[in-house]
C-alpha cells in the first residue's frame, strides 16, 4: 500500500501532488469537494511579494523559481502582473516598518517616488513602498500544478467530500468519502479553513484560526492610466488593481490573537456584510477619491487562515497525517510547503522543515 | 529690434520642447510657440526613446527624476497616458561585467530607489522574469520601481495639452533652418515658413541642436551616440513580457512591451560615453541605416539572455541619436548668446523633461534655480553663458 491521499485541490494540495509525483513513486490521489482551486484559492487576491523576512523569503524565492518555470512554458495560462505595493498609514503615530528593501516615504515624497496619480497623498501620514510586488491568477497556478501532477500520474477526484478520517491503532489509514473508504499510507490535509475539522476527525488539534477575507470588485467610472498598486492601509482595508481595469477592495482585521477559532467555512456566505462593506468603501474612497463612486460589480468572502506565530504549519500532525496550513500567503508558500511534505513522506528532511514543523507547538 | 512682446520660440516639439513650453507658459505671462519640423509632436527622438521612468543616478539626477515623476503623477491624474510598471535587470556575463555593475550600484545616490546585486542563479528567485535565461549570467543589478509610458505620442500630447491650456501654440511641419542673431542676441528663427521674431529661442531639437546652435555661434558640450533600435514580434505573446534587460558586455537592451513585441536597442558600450560619441548630423547619418553587425550582436545577446527571441521576426529597425554630455547631467539654460537657451540631456529625456522645462522657465522668468551649477553649460571649461 503506497497511496497518498491529498485532501484539497487548491494551491496547497495541487502543489503537494506536483511535488509528490515528482519526487516519490507513490500513487497520488487528490480529492476535493469542489473543483480545482475553486474555494479558498479562487478567493485569494494572489499578491506575491518578498518582504525581507529571513524565514519566509527563501520559501518565496523557491515559489518564484517554480512560477517562473510555469510562466516560461508556452502552454501555460498563468499570468503575472507587476503592480507594486504601498503600505500606508492614515492616522498619526501609526508605525509602518521600513526595511532595507522597503524604504519609508514621507507623504510629501510619495508623488516623486511612486507612480500613483489617483492617490490623495494628503490623506496619508506615512508609507513604505515595495515595487517588486505583483499578482498571479491563483486558479491558473493551481491548475498548472494539477496538470503537471496529472502528467506524472496523479489522479484527481473532484466533487468528492471527505466525511471522515480513518484511524487504526493511532495511525491514520485513509479517508471516507461518504460510504466509500479510500485507504492511504499517508493523508495530507491541504483543505485551507477545513484543515481544523479534518485534523479533529483524526483526533488531532491544529493551531489555526480564521478571519473573513471579504472582497469587493469595483469598476471605476473612468479607466485608470495604469494598474493601481496594492495599497494596504493601517485600518486593515486594502485595494489592488486588476489587469482588466477593475479594482479589488479587501479587508483584513488583524492577526491570530484577534481571529476566531470556530468559523465554519461552510456557513460563510459570499455576500460582504453591510457594515464591513461600508467601511471598506469609505476607506478606499478617502485615499483614492476616484473610487468613491465606483460601482461594486462583484463580491465574495474568503476565509483566511492564521497561525500563532505567523509561519506556516507544515508536516506530520500525527502518524500518517500531514498538514499544510498557512498564515495567509498560501499562494506564495504552497510550493515550499509541497516540497516539505513530500520530503517528509519520502523520509528526508527538507531545509525548510524545521521552521514550519507542527512540533514547535507541542 | 525685437520686443519682449514677441513670443518665446521653442525649436522642437518632442518631450523636451513640450515640457519647456508647458512650464514656461505656466510660470510666465509670455506667449510661447513651439515649432516642430515633423507632422506630429514627439515624432523624432522621443519616439525612439524607451519612455521609461526610473530613479537611479547621482544626487542631482535623482532629484530631477523625482521632480519628473511628480509632474507625471499630476499629468496622469488629468490625462489618459497609459503607463506600465516593469523591472529593470542589468545582466553581466563576465567577471569584469559583474564588477562594472557593482561599481554602478556603488555610484547610485541613496535617494534613488533601492536596488540589489544578484547572483545569476538568484535572478529567477527574485524577479518574475520567466523569459530570461540566467545560465551565463555572472551577476545582475536589479532595479525595481521602474515603468514606462506605452506610447510616446500620448505622453507628449498630454504635456502639450497642458501647455496649450496655459497659452502655448504648437505648429508642426515647420522646419527651423537658422536661429537669427542680431547684435549678438537671438531675435528670431528662420523657418521653411518665413522668419519668426522671438523674445527668446529655446533649442530643444535633440540631435539637431548642435547644427542649429553652431550656426548661431554657440558650441554645445553635447554629442550623440548612434543607437540602433529594433522591434521584434513573436508568433505568440509572452505570459509575462520580459523586463527591461540590459546586457552590459554588448550594450544591447531588451524590453518587453504589453502588446507582445520586444523592443531591442544597441549603443556601443563605453566607459566614457561622451568620448565615444560624435556630433552627428542625423539627417545625413540616417542614410547609413542599421549595420548588419549590430543586428548580429543583438541576435547573439538574445541567444544568451532572451532565447525566446530566437524565433521572433524583426518587424522594424531604425537609428536614433541619444545625446551624451561629458558628465552625464543635462545641459540646460542660457548660452553665450543672450536670448538663446538650450535644453539637452544625456539620454533619459522623458525623465528629465519636466525638471528641464522648469529650469528654462525659471531662467526666462528671471527666477533662480538650484540646479544651475549642475546643469549650466558654463560648468565645462571653455563654455560660457550670458549670465
């Protein structure tokens, strides 16, 4: 029995399948209750940026090498658009951390450093700008991982929900899809906000909490001359331009400490709550007045996962069950996480494994 | 004798001429006329420019570029001028080339945008540049926070619109043959369309400045480098257009465009670009055309850095004449002949144009400018101005 079942066909699960089929001889089966990249991955804004973080940056570098390879393949549907990222404070005394690669800018300087003519710099009290930031199409990335895994023999079963995890003598031995039991030598939980539930089915506890990631897609009255950068405000509201000229507006309420533990992702509706919608629109309309009257043409709500220390949780949770969980940033960290899980299954230790192992919370 | 009621005549309707007119018309009450010999504004050197905005150089250069970016932010708020962000990656394929890049980075003033030296292996881990081949890259200087205007006509037209709103007149299809100097003072221009009186003349004619000014008795410390410009087109678009990619050893630069084409240009690499340049008469030299060997160099460089161009077809080629100055800073303002001012750059005209326009406008208005010691013609031995 040498079958690995990956639960979840989002960016994490497809990356796992890609790496498992590349580096092991195991039979790989990916199951997903929906379609490839159709849940949390599809709801991601897929911003890619390296922040000078000593632990995360090497993982992101591996991701970019992987994605560069995808982009270089003439068959690919993957796209990348460089838009830059501006983190801005709108209240006095807000601290925005500058690093060597991210320079702090006085609001008066913004107009001479960043091409962002629509920004009302009078509404900004401080900012850092990071030009090397851009956006991928997250579903295209998951599909690319899946296509490559499939070419190497991985099987995908979509529309198949895991109803239970089989455990025998303290070892995870498979998953149940309704009446059907699928045996596995190893199960990989790559189910985003459903990971906690999966872990619980196996009797394990996963330190992962959730916040809502609501998105509004705005259509500006008049086309902008460029794609708006990713502008993140200290209030937690953010915006980012899209290649088609629309603008996504989102909200991130804070870190792990403020996040909920019992969000049931199945209960989250794709309608952005009224209060939050008003706050998001007000916040972006204040700094980019041209968006104040823009029409909301689409909206959805993702469920963002967070970890206690902001690092991914990747590795064996209990015997026979590994997890791939992120503190947001799944698109940027999934390639490294897939590599870590694969090394673990193959009995090797990946260079990233130590920093992301679940055992650090034991 | 001409009076101050006569207009200020700007020779050249490229980005420099339009910016000079715009900022002069906005600062002063005087009327401004721009004469462009082509049938459209920005059809000369500006059209051959890469239209990029970056933020590197010495202190003065960065200051001028920042002033330029501020101006363009205002411009883009009011006019639709498509702009695309890009990365700039300068690649070396020899040890000497890597040293030279490291030297360039050392020389960057810290007020510019952050840049980073990368090993060849690191390029594809830091920059989203799938088309770039890094096997032979010994080192790279990565400069982020760059971008370019998509269309030279759009940016020049937007600046011209602003200038028109402030009272400037633009005339195209008018070739200035001579600057009229009377009693040692520039008082007008002689054109294919007759003589125009002028209270001041601003030479903003790119590579045509030298001949114009020489006939008026002014030698310029400005030369031109012959630059061959190519447009390649692939059968299929790039999933991600290549960044602006320069090969330091060959002097070839590639830049992907959003429409899938790749612009390539070549100017001979030289430690001292001014010394390696001459004063071309572009009308005469253009007859030489693109040299076979330059095309070969571009193809060879593509094999090393951008192999995706191997099956691309060459859709156009032309020669351009970017100006070079002895110290790399622009040459702007009063000349030895009262009433004659010059606007010239060491390449990068689009980035410097707003600051240059402001310097000229201030001098015409009698206002001081902090830039004078760094951009005046008189900073060079043997060159003076009327101040």
